């Protein structure tokens, strides 16, 4: 049986503002004021540091136009930028089973199904979180989550069409030495718009988690987040 949930299709949102929005929504989901809520968006260039980030992971060149943010999510360092679809599910795991490992595996499954729509076979690698393409292993999606009182924040980032160089040249992404990173566009050999992937990603997430997603208007008239935050959000085109 599907559960009612909200879907907010946002555009390019600065990382800190999206984080503030997540925390605001998470509190309302926890209190039962809102159903599960999913945010889809992009970020300007930003390197985020998870709770397990270690010294020496950052080697960002001087003058690089990138923000650096310490976060409360799990995992190590990663990169976000335009051309990457970021999904932040704000879910009450009391409704989905109190199992953090299963939640992460379900996020991976949603990514695998999204990639399958492009005839790309996403796979898991034992001991590592995220989704890869095989032969040779190439990481195409990263996962990092935070769970407080069984409500989730943060989520996944799927490389759609961006230069993956920052994953290896600016950081030791996810703490993995010599890892290769790829994108949907690189694998298909053609440009791919993030907006093209959005409906596939939302459908896969809804299917895996049993959600009936109601898309919220991008203009914010629903009043689900504080106006000062919404006023700075860029709506999806």
C-alpha cells in the first residue's frame, strides 16, 4: 500500500540553504505535521565533509570556485555541482521499518532502477555505500544520510552530466584512493539534462519506498517552509 508523500522539485539551491530546509521539514515530519517529503535539486559547486572525513582528503587548488561545508551526514568527503541530481528524502522510518542499513540499500535500489531506464546496469560493491558501474568499477552515485529520531535527512547524489574531475583532483572522494567516477552522459555518449532524469528518479524512489508522491508547486505557495529560505531558492526550469 502506498503512502501519501510530497515531492518538491527545486532548482539550484546553495548547500546551506537546502540543509536548513531539510532540518525544518524533518521537524515537521517528526511531529506529524507533514507526510514524508522528498526534495530534488542541484547545488552550486560545493565540497561537503561527512562525519568520517579524515585529514588529507582535501587537496582543492588555490582559487577554486567551490564552497566547503562540514555536515552531520555519514560518510567522508564528496563533491556536488551543477549537472548532478541530488535527492533528499525526509522520511519517517517508523513508517518504513527502523533499519538504517535497509534504508541505505533501498536508496541504492532506487538509483539502480533510475539507471536501468537508460540501460545502465548499476551495481553495489561490498563494503561501500553508493552505486557503481562495473568493468572497470566507476562510481556514478554517492549516498550519505543522517537519521535523528528515525527521521532521515541528506540522501543521494547522482552524476548526470558534469565534469567528474573534482572527485579525484580536489578531494579523495568518499575516502577512496584511485577510484574512477563517471556520469550518465559520459556512459551514453550524449548530453543528458538533469530535468530529464528527475521524473525517472522520483518514480523509482516512489516505487521502492511505496510512496504516492504529490508534486508541490515550485512557487512555494504551499507554505511548507519559511519564506526567508524559499525567497532564495531557484525554481526548477
